[in-house]
C-alpha cells in the first residue's frame, strides 16, 4: 500500500473566485451560463489547472490523482469539476479530501444501499437527502469564497439545456447539482434554476479552464479506456414473429436474467453513452495541454465499493505522467 503525505488545504491566495460574479446566458436555449472571469493574476506561475471529468463511481480515481500531485508538490492553480469530479475537487480545495477518501474506502455494498433514500414519487429514484447530510457534516456553511483557489462546478439546467458554471454561493449545493444524475437523483434547485448532472453538457470541463485564462490545463478523463463503445455496427434485426414461432425461438422482449440491467443500471449506462460521445467531441475541438487517462474499463459505473482499486489506479496513472507534467510546467513558466 502506498503511503501518502497527510492532505493539507492548498495555501490561500486571497480567497477563491469570490462571490462577485455576474451570470449571462449565451447561445439561446443551449447556451452557457457563466461568471465574469476575474482579471487578477493567479499565484503559482508554474501550477496547473485541473479539469476533473465525470464518471460516476470511477471518479474515486480523482482522489489518487490529487494525492500524487500533492506528494510531488505540483501546485494546482484552479479546478473545474463535473459530476463526481466536482465532488472530489470541492472536497480537495476545502481541505476535506482525507474525510472523503475515508468515506469512499469504507463503502461496502451494504453501506451503499443504506445511503439510498428511495423517492419514487419525485423526479428521481433517490432523493439525495442522506448524501446531503453526509456532505453537510463536513462542508456546511462553506462557500466558494472560502476556497483558496478558483473552483467551478459544471451543471446542466434541465428546462433549457444551458451549461451552468457554479462559482459562488453554497459549495454543497453546487456539488450536489453537478452530480445529480437525471432519473436517479432529484434535480437540485440553485437560485431558481433546476439543475442536473453537468456531464450532460460538459463531461470533462477543459473549456471552463480555458475561459478562466488558464494555460497549463490537465484533463482527467475517466472514459478513455472504454474500447469498442463508439463503433457503428450493421446488425440483423432478427426473425419475424411468425419465423420465431415456427423455429421455436423465444419471443421478442424475453431476455436472459443475467443480461438484465434493471431500471437504474439502464439509466446509468445510457447516460454513460451520452457522456462518452460528448466528451470525445468536446476534447477533439478543445483539447487539454495534457490528459491523464486512468485505465478503468474493468470497473463498473456503480461499483462505488471498489474505491481502493480506483484510488490506486488514479495515483499510478498520474505518477506515469509526472515527467510530462513537469515539462508542461516549464513550458508555461
């Protein structure tokens, strides 16, 4: 087991991206709602900006990434996070990464089930109140202005399709909105906007770091290792119902029990397809200066109980990129 130095909150730089932000909508019904970008110079000229992508349970690997960066004293100037990337990034900047890691490593299938508060009459299968309570235990009363470095949570406005950049106000509300998986978690109301998971519009938020005039942008993409998920396949639709009856083939709709995903599994996998396709397109159009791709193809999206493996994989993937990160720092020094 690797020994990591105890996590300390990053040194303060005169407050976070302060709450003095104005918002504007761009591009009609599918625009981006973003704050005014601050013009002050940020500290750590050789630091990097992190774009922490979504990935449901796979996002625990972000913890290992941050541990590796801290261990090798690589300063982080800014974090933009989507979905679980927002959760991990927010806890890191708030100095609560130790608590999040302990929570993740202690998760078992039984404990995960205990956190689920089924809410069948609402807009999602889960209300999210139990998770809210866990977050508020450590992060209640913390706002973006309390953070030592700029931080942005990416969310999606469900009614308009706007991409929402949350950079002021309640940290817990912003993180909850960013990982509110549609159909699974209840949408979150933030200042009269109904928000859901940011991975619907920006799964790996490199563009956010660019808008904040960050030069050395490192993206953590949890979907790179999904080989064979984006092909175009010509396929036979199968026999007609008459042919099925004559040949004794089971009727349409009958599936082997082992192949059934269940309602939640189907929604998560469908969401993952959307997230993967969008991230490919966005990263092709606006690539980061460096990308870290933890190899997570053998770990399921809902396997939150495998945090030990995920954190280790994220750590090792970052260690393998240290030389490239140092070269990137020198290039922009």
